[in-house]
C-alpha cells in the first residue's frame, strides 16, 4: 500500500509531494534539493522531529493511504515550535525507539555515539526507561511481601484448626454439665418457699435502700448548698456599710432648690437689662434712648434712667460690671445645682444600703430556718438507712447461702457460653484463612515469576542486543569490504575493533567504516527491542562516507527489515532498481540553507 506524502514548510522544503512504495525508496538528487529535509518530514509525521522551515509560522506533513490520512501541523509560538496533532507513532516509547534504531539519519544518536567512540549502553537501552522496571519491581515486591504475610497467616491458621476444634468440643461438654447443675439447684429451691420469700423481701429492702441513699445524697448536697449560701449572706451582711446620719436630706434639698431658683430669677432679670443695652451700644444707637453730645475725647451721654451726665465709656464699664454680676449668679446657681445632686446621691445611697441590710437579714433568717429543716430530714434519712442496712445484712447472710451456688453456676455458664461463641468464631476465621493457602501460593509464585522476569529484562535485552550486534557484524564482514577483522560489543557496551590480529582504536577506522558500525549498532537495538511491527519505516541519510558498492550492499541488506525503506543517494551513485523519488519538483530554500540540511 503506497504512502502519499505532502509537505509544507518543513525543514528546508517549502512545498513538495512524493509517493513511497512498499520496499526500498531512493531519494535521488544533488545537494540542496531537499533530500535530508524529506527524511525530516517523514520523521515529523512519525512524531520524532519538529523542524519548521526557518521564518515560517507553521508547517504541515500529511501522509495519506487508501485507508487513512494523518496530518501533523507544526506551529511556532514565541520562538518555540510545537506539534499540534497526533503523529503516526503515538507512544513516546515507540518514538524514542524509532529515533534511535529506525531513523538512521546523520543526527541519529547511536551513529553519533559510535563516531565519538562513546559507551553505547545509554543509547542501546534507553527505551527501558519507559518501562519503569525498578518501580514495577518495587511495587510487585511489596505486593509479594503482603501475599507472603497473608500466606504465613493462612498456614498458621491451618495449624491451629485441630486445637481450636478440640477446644470447642471440650467447651460444649462443660456447658452441658453446667446446665444440668443449674436445673438441679432450681428444682431444690422450688421446694423451699421460705427462701423465696426472704429473697423477695431482700430485693424490696435493697430497692428501698437505694431510694434512701439517693435521698441522702440529695439532702447532703442541699444542706451543703444552704450552709454555703448562709455563710455567704452573713459575710455580705458583715461587710455591708450602712451610713448613720441625722441629716434632713429632704429639707436641705428643698432649701437649696429654693435658693437656686431665686438666683436663676435674679440672673434672668439682670440679663433682661444687660442684653438690650449691650445691643444698643454694639450697634451705636444710644441716640434712640437718650441725648448724645459728641466730643473729641468722649461722647457725653445723659443717663436715661437717672438723668445724670455720663460718658459712653462709663456706661460700658457699668455694663461690664453687670455682665460680671450675671456670670457670678450663674456660677453660684451651678454650684447649688451640684450640691443638690450630691445631696440626692447621698440620700439614695443611705436608702439603698438600708434596704439591702433589711433584705439580707430577711434572707438569712429564711436560710437558717431552711437549714434546720433539712438537717432534721437528713438525720432521719440516715437513721432509716442504718435500719435498712442492718436488715439487709441479716437477710443477705441467710439468702447468700442459697444463692452462692446458683450464682456461681450461672456465672460459669455465661463465661463458658461466651468462650464457646468466641471459639466458634475463631474456628470460622481460621477455616476462611486456611482455605486461601492455594490461592495465595499461586499469587506468590506468579508475582515471583514476574519480578524475576523484570529483573532479567535488562540483562536479557542487553544480551539480545549484543547477540544481534554480533550477528549483524558477521553479516557485514561477509558482505562488505572493510579494513577490520572483527568488532565486538563488550558486556559494558564498549566497541572493540580487531585489526591485523590486534585491538585497534575506533579513530583508526575510515569514515565509511564508522558509519557502517553506527548503523550496525542501531540495528542491534532494532532487533533487541523488536520494533518492526511498531515502526513501519526505516530511514537512511548522511551515507556519503560509504563507497558506492557498499551503499548498494547496505540497501540490499536492510530492505527486508521494514515495510518501507527510505534512503538518500546522489546522481553519481549507481542507479538503484528500487522505487526512485525525484526532488526536482519540490520548492526548497536557498542552497545555503539546504547545505546545512544535506
């Protein structure tokens, strides 16, 4: 089933289309025609790349088949490019595995690690990080420990079953014997009427005693409360200070009120004279009430009341004296008013203290009477309680001899019955726990197997990776003309090269040999993690270091590993029989930008 791919503003391609056929697909073109950018576009729709055309706000890659269409849009926001749609590879683990072992472009992490001569463990085991193996082992270990505790409990329960069953049988036998003893005692008592009557009388006496005890408690509390109240009231009376005075408050207040009223009348009368004269002077209208003869030094005025001559200044002085007299009268009025208030307050205090004393004396007299009555009632109650206790003691001794045996038997029956119920419940619990042994053993075994499988997962994958690498190297040595005799991947994931019978440094290899080793190492991860079914396409780019014949051999070697194999090649390389993609119709960026991509 063919793939139709449409590209818009991805990597170095402004726009372009191509069709991929199942099998090998060669992108054949010169530099700057977008070959590497096409590889990047496929990685974009798969979900491992987000390289947007420089300066573009957004771009898309659409992959269409007969059954489905998947479109991935890249958007640049504040300098960051993000993917907005679901790619073909939806699992993060699958995308990481693809970028490491299937998308073998020039930036492939495995190829780069080989070029640098780095240890390959991190790149060849990275997908394991997504399996959370250590966390899963810890979780399963805790679960297994819980199952083991439950299993130990179940095994203990199974061991306890016979002993518990024997205990139940013994208790049932004891209970039967005790019930027989109880019936025998009851039959004997039925023939003794006097014992029954004494027991009934004793019960009545105890009931009365309880009533009397309750009354005693109430009376004792009441007497104590009354005593406390009486003590408190006597203390209040002792502390009360009642002023003794022979002052005639009513007469004194009346006298002061009369004097105050006279002062107020005098002040009002003087004010009635002062106010109009003051106004006439302030408004300069003396001429309304008398004759005024202007003078250089002072105006001469004829007094309008006595007819004598005076100056305006003399009249004003007399008016000021009148104002002072009014103020003095009002001050004296306020003093009398305060004196009246003080007298009234003193009278109220004296009257209040006298009333309080009378109330306290009356309350004390009432409390003393109540206290005597309750003391008498308390004494009577105590006497009755003593009488009842003596009678109860006498009857109890008589009845006790008959009741002890029955009481003991009843108590033993109750205790044995409770023990029997507890033993039966324990038996049910033990049987329930014991029946889970097989289930718990199966769970423990299953958890142990899973823990072992997870612990072996890393080791197994590393082993498979090394085996896949060794197998691929053997194939490479048989197919390719290389300058080394053997390459192996150590248990620590270091590459060791043998040349001329001796170990050689990776730096001694040619560029093409290093690229070939990088691809072989990536294929080891491809095989170990078995991503064939998850990743439908394998991509190859940046193979300029391989000779023409080695490139042809490599393509033949890889074409059966994935459903789609896409690789880049140049016109000067030997033409391939595989499906060829011509990039000449694509719109790409400038040669400088494409040079960076190719």
